[in-house]
C-alpha cells in the first residue's frame, strides 16, 4: 500500500520491536544458563551483542552513504 505518511514510523516500530525481542533480559538469562550447563560451545550474550552491533553499526567504517532506513534502525 502506498501512502504519504506513517510508513517510516511503522518500520521504526517494527525495528524497535525486533531489537527489544532480541535483547530481552529473559532471553539473555536463558543464554547465560545454556552456556553454563552446556558441554559444548554455546552462543553467549556477549557474542549476541557483538553480532547486533556489527549488524546495526557495521557500515559506519565505510565511506558510503547510509540510507534513511538504516539510520532509523541506528536511532532505535
């Protein structure tokens, strides 16, 4: 659906919701518990945070322009 206003706000809300779910404290606690009780390698909260940081902010090291959708994600 094409519309003049509201699209950026809906995308921002979706981005914020996704990041909030990924960075949820309960999820982090389960990851810590899994790492403690797992005999093999596990995905730690530190690794998750590093991956999120690289995914959201990774292109800042480049010289290219950052599109409005990505800037909005970085503000979330």
